[in-house]
C-alpha cells in the first residue's frame, strides 16, 4: 500500500519547539530522506530524549523503524503517535500496516477500519483492510470489503480470488467457485487463478475439471508445486497412477514439505507393490504433521499387510486418539506462511 507521509509539515512544527530537539529531528529527517534509517533513528531518539512531546517525532521514528522492518518498535512509535493525535490519518494507517506486517490481523483490521473512515476511497488501504478481515476470520466484513473493491474494479482477478477464498472459508462453496471462475475469465494468465478454480473442482471430486485447471496453471507457472501435487492427486483418484506418481515426484522435488504429495505418493507406491517406498512416504507425511490421522491410518494399513501387527495397532490407536481431521488453513496462504494450503 502506498501511503504518503508528509514529513515536511512535521518538520515545520519542530522549529517552534525545543531548538536542540528540533535540530536533532531535522538531522534525522535529512538522513531518512537519504535512506539512512539507522542513523535517522539515532537522531530521532536523541530528539525524544530532549523533548518527548515533540510534535510528529513518533510518526517519523515509527516510519524509520517500519522501513527497516523493525515492526515491533514501529508499532510502539505509531501507537504513541495515534494517542497524541487520534484523528491523524498517517499514523493510524501506518499502525494498521505495521500490525498487518506482524500478522496481528485483528488489530490491523481495527486500525485500518478507522483509517478508511477518513479516506473511504483509498483502494489500497481498503484492500489491506479486506485481507486483514479475511486472515482474522471476520468473513462478513471481508466479504463486504471485497465487494466494495469489485465495485471499483470488476475485472480484478486478485480480488475475485480473495473473495472466493472468503466464501469458501464461510462454506458458501458455489459462490466461491463463481468468484474463481470470474477471476479466470478476467485474467486467465494471472498467477493462481487456475489453481484456485481447480481446487474448487477438486473439493467437489470433479477430478477431470480439476486436472484441466491445474494443467492450465502449470502452463502459466511450470514450477507451481501445489498445482503439480493436486494434479497428481486428481490423477490418482482417476486411477491414472503413472502420471500421478510422476507429478507427485515433481512436486516434491520443488517442495519437499508438501505433505499431500508424500501421502498420495505413498498410496500410489502401495498400489504398485513398493512397500518400502510407501512406508518412507507415509512416515514423512506423519513427520510433517503428526496431528493429521490419515497418514497414521495409511501407515497402519501398510504395516498390517506386512504382518507388523503391533506397529499397526499403535498407528490405529493414534488415529482414534486424533479423531476427526483438523481444521485447515485458507486456500490462499496467509502472509508469512508457506507450504500447502490444504490437506
């Protein structure tokens, strides 16, 4: 998000206060304009020591920390700035962005909402607000924000996809699918659009349609590991074990942490008679997420077929202990997270 911070107006206020504090602040501002944020912070902090109430100093100090990705310190400075000037847009918006960068999405939404009241047509700000609502699971609010953004730009593929993710998380799956279809129509070469639509088909066990979309995503992004993994899964469900194994191995070569690919490859290897290879894949799926019962179950079945009844019973006991599948993260990854979005 592009937020213009008018530091010159703050500098003018400094001249009328403590002269030594103002001089330190001016030096800090000059250094910040040259991108020398570490040095700028030293002068800003010296100004604060001389005059803790110097107008605008916390805003400038927070911005320097923000530029260095020192988000905790930036948040503290912006919090002081908003307390000193509750109606100030700049500090409020930057505080929201700092919370967003720290993945404190509830707090980000609260601050960005207040900032959006002051600038309701600031599309960049409203986009971050919508995402903050999404990641903090405030789905009705996220839906309203994304619909506002689509009213501004009906052909925005990223907004259609994010709205689709909101609706999917809220179990409005037909509407979610419609949003991903709209994203594909608006921008068929946009990264992730075919993957998102393919995932909607995959959830409905429409594996042929899912395969088509995953292949389309791979045409756009040949190294899309998740598209390869879900393509392999779709092929496995369709009984096409050879291409499934090939695509699952390609996915794991790109991202060894794709748990779904390990699980599916293990299933394919069981079918082909490679018990040792299957055991290795199931063990890795368990290691990557021991809280999921499906890999324990597959490992237990494999061991039972090999006569390792004691080991099998231990895995089945783990399945019973874990019970139902755990809730899954959203389709579109939360900022700061990596790995597959679903099973």
